[in-house]
């Protein structure tokens, strides 16, 4: 049973990118996006699988950066705020790049990249 039924893979990928964008402010949306990407990836075409892999990689990098930033803030270190701001800019930029690449119907060149793929 699917978590969210979206029909075709392109709609699912767009939905996950939107979850990632909204997840910049509402963190549980990141988990929902990763869940959908994990669920849909095995059944997608090869070029669409690169988008799912890109989204899954984005989730794990986001998780690491959020734990780091919240940990630093908990310890009273304001560098945590800087890490969080950098993560927000990185997450939004990465999601927009993914949406543009999807619109052009191209695969993500380097889906496991730490930067913008």
C-alpha cells in the first residue's frame, strides 16, 4: 500500500521536491518526501530513478546538517544558526535545480553528489 498515491512518477517526483521545499520550514515533510522516494524508486524508469536517488541523498544530508545545527544550538553555540541558514539555502537551491532538470526531462547527472548534482 502506498503512502501517497500520485499516479505517474513525474508527479511523484514533483511532490517530493515540493515536500523538500516545504521541509525547509516544516521538518516532518522531509521524512514524508524520503518515504515516497524510497517507495517509488524501484519501479521507476532509469532516468527518473536518478531523481529519486537525488532526493534520498538530499534527505540524509539534510538529516545530518539538522542534527549538527540543533546540537550546536543546544550547546549554546550560534554556529548552529549559521549551519541551519546554509542548509536552508542549500535545500531550496537543490530542490529548484531538481525541478528544473525534471521539467527538461533530463536525469540528475550526479545524484549522490553533496552539492547540486
